């Protein structure tokens, strides 16, 4: 017999928090696991289901979860429910896979606004992974700014001891002495800087050191900050890429210029970690990226954030944005001192143009069939973890992708890039039961991904960001 929840009590109009609270009650009402007990099963019925594959959504769906995994997906009225399953009514809701951020950073700020030179701590990383997940970001790749204890956290998480967004890392990335990435190591005892090799031999030796930690990717920065900083020499990035490949690792590059992107693709880079922002991409780059299967992570929102605060963006008043803010940050963002400081940036016209070029190039590359992943470069000060991932979807749609295409990039394609598409990324049988429950359909308006009422991870509901305060 099915234990139906009291659907009358599942009144979402009463509040955004009701769903996860109720769903949590469903979970704890299950009998304790024992030898003879049937497997723990939950049936979610009635939602519009966006499976992440890029296929059209399934109306009036049924999603059957067993022991934290998706057992079956089908149509309401055409599915047999497992004996004893708990049933959750999701009529009027939309479900979709959590977002996968292939380009984030951890431990660089505590409040989201100020740099935190002492912020690279296990506690802060835990908090940030929790915030990502509460915003519906199920996976984050920390791209090249980590300290080595990140590997302990990753191991703890894989052992079930660290909640929050699933963590991948590129460990310590490869930059240039006196150049990109600017900054340096956190101001903490024992903290190390990025690698900054000066010869190909040194670069190879440092890749071999990095490999001992088993990172998920290798990160290189190839940029000169509008000509102001030394740029990584081709013989250095060639050595890094070659050695990484010999060691079985893939390389993602920070890029800005078309010429840099071409040289990196020719050198065998696996992914571009930002948009190409100086000029329109051309047929040479497109054919080389396609021939070699090189993916692009646009990070449009990162580019928007470089100029947006000079003219406060509308999303500062978005309650979903505000739900994740620490105390005082909104006041700081809206202060005339901060606005004026941003307006005084002489690079503003170049930064605005770079953003527009990045959007245009995304559409060109997508239409040409280049693999488009999803990432934001969130995590440094004023690049808000969690909200920025939703903003990125909006900007991808502004660039000309459909909501369905943008969502597929952020779910299926990004899981493929991680090599994890047999575990997550789409809502199909055998995958982990991770998904978002939305109060409105993001295919009608991509902003509706912000109507987040629950985040499910491994078949269990968790509170969304709006419920955390
Ligand atoms: Zn970055």
C-alpha cells in the first residue's frame, strides 16, 4: 500500500519553504532499514520534468527514487509504483537536474564582498559548498586556486563526510611570475601560490608534482590584462599540456584573446575556461575546436561583474540574489562610494565590449556545434556563489541560446565534460537522485530557475537558499 502524503497539506502557495519541510517529513516517516524491509522508495508525481538531456520536457511526469538513485522516469498513469513507496505530489512544479559549475573558486572571501586573505579554511570551504548547493548548484569545479588540503576535503566528501555541492578541483594552477593570476597565495601559514614556472622543464616537473595529488583538471592562465602583465609563453603552456596529457590529466585554460585560444587549441588544450572576448571567433578556431573536441566554458556573468556595479544592475533587488547575501553586503554594493569607485575604472568601455563579444562568440560557437559547458568564475569577491550560476543561465539565453539549450549545457554537457555522465547530469534511470524543484517553468522564462523550492541530493530534500535565514 502506498503511504500517500496529505496532499491537502502540501500547499505551496502558503510558502516557499513548505515543500522541502514536507518532503523531509516524508523521509523521516519511513521505517528504519532492516533486512526484510523493502528498499526506501519515493515517487514524485505530476511535475513537469526537464531531464537535462536537451529533449523537450515531460509533462505530468513520475520519477521513482530508490535508495538515493533514480529507478524510473515516466508518465503519470503509466507507471507501476513500488510497494510501500512514499508519494510526493509535485503537480504544478518543474524538476530539473542541479547546475554543474565547471569554473568556480573557493575560500577567497568570507562575506562575498571583501577579499579574505585568511579565508582559505576548511570551515569556509564547507560553508561555500553548502551555499552553492542551497542555490541548486550540485557540483563545482574549483579551478586552480586551491591549497593542497582541498584533496582531503574531496576525499572526505567522497566518503560521505562533507555535505554541500560535489567538489572537483584543479588544485594549484599554472600562472606567470609577476603576471596572471594576480594576487598570490593566501596570507596563511603554509599557504602556497600558484605554480609559476619559468622554463618548460620546471613546468613539467611541477605538473608531475601536481599529479601526485590526483587533481581533476590542470588549470593554466594565458592572459596579459590588456597588455599590462607578462603573458605565459607558448613553450611553457605547451610543456604543461604535453606533460599533463602524459600523466592522464586534462587542461583547462583561462583565455581572453582569439590568438591565445588558437595557440592553446593547437597545443592540445582540452577546454577554454572563459569566452573569447577581443574579437569574433573565426572558422579556423571553430574547426580546430570541433576537430579536437575542445569545450568552452563561457563565464559571461564574470565578465558582466567587471562593469555591472558601476551602474547597479537590476538583480541587486532580486530577492533570490539577496537571499544568499551576508549582512551588510547589499548596503556596500549600493553605496555611492562603491559605485563611484567602479565608475572610475578606466577599463569600463573595454570590459563592456569584451562582455558583448563573449556573448556573440558563445552564440557563434554553439551554433557551429562546439561543445559548450557551463561555468561562472564565481567565488572571488563580488562574484556571488550560487546566484551567479542562475545569472549565467540568463546571460546564455540573452546570447541567443534557448532556455532548454542553456540548461542542457549546465547539466548533461557539463557532466559529460567531467566524465561523470553515468552518475549525474540528467534525470534518467541509474543516475543519482539529484534535482531541483521549481515553482515555475524555466522554459517559459529562464529567470524561473530562481523559483527554487527544494534541492534534492541522493534522494533527500534539502532547504533552498531562501529557507536558510
Ligand atoms: Zn577563475
